């Protein structure tokens, strides 16, 4: 059971990107309490005014799944969903190495 990574693109409803970014940054702050979450970065896209990319790195896929059962995370999902224009695009990845993530194994 190795590390698990995910990249997701969210497209906010027109004019709601900043509000959605705030919710995602609250999630990042909440995940500070979860040592299994090694990385959670919220990015805006310069050429797409409503687009947001979130990059995550977890100790394993089970830790990510467990985080979604957290009451605080569920509340943030409830707040964020009405701000999203389309279903988020997600890519699930298996990290194999790189700068800043230490050893894989």
C-alpha cells in the first residue's frame, strides 16, 4: 500500500471562484490536522478565470478515503458543491518519486 496522489480540476460558477477557493483553503487548514495528508495545494488558472486545480498527496488511498468521512470535510463539501459549475475532473495517480516527497515505498 503505497502513496496516493490526485489532481483535480474544478470549474466554479461564474464569479464564484474566489468563494470556492476560500472553501478549499479551509479544507487545507483542516487537513493540517491529518498527518496522512502530505500535500494539498490549491491553484488558480491564469487563463481560465473560473478554473481551480487541487493537487493532493496522501500516505495511501485509504487515508484519502477516510478523510472524506470527517464531519468537517463533509461540511466543506456541502458548502463547496453549490459553487461548482460542472462535475470535477479527477485524475488518480501513483507517485513514483520526485523532489520534496521523500522516499517512495
